[in-house]
């Protein structure tokens, strides 16, 4: 995740691309970027890396709407590395209203990561 060029290749759902304006990969660092949909629509995002433990965990606070925390954890396993992806929204009502978008989008995001790593 620390390489913005590689991260831009897989971050987001299928068909999306990214433009990173600020990428400060350290605890407290900002991440300001646009996700660009297949139709060219730009979706501005701003986040802060609230915790980075090298090769173990990254905690991201999404500081624009919708507000959420994303915890990505890596654990060694017999077959390689187990990735845990936990996204918690600040407002449960917002979480429920975007669930139909977020759940498949996160799966696509992880599929794209697998393809980049594969």
C-alpha cells in the first residue's frame, strides 16, 4: 500500500481509476485523491492514515462524506498472507444506505488487488 503507483492500479471497484493529489504514507499523513468512474465521473476523497504498522496494519480515517474508518490487517498464514478488511461507518444509517454499493465495491477492490499481486 505504501507505493502510490501500485496502489492506484487496484484501489477502488472494477472499472475505476485513481488520481492521487497527496499521498503521505506515514501515521498522521494525508491521502487526497479522486476515484474516477468508468463514465469519467470524479469522486473526491480525503483520508488520514491514523496508524501504520509496517507489514501488519494500516488504519485509514475517511474524513469527507461518508465518514468511516478502514482497518486493513495482514497476518501470515500457511498459504501466504491473510488480509482482513474492516470498514466501520461513523453513522449506522449511512452505513445501511450505502451497503448495497460498498459490499460489492470492496469485493471488487480486493479482486483487483489479487490481480495486481498475482
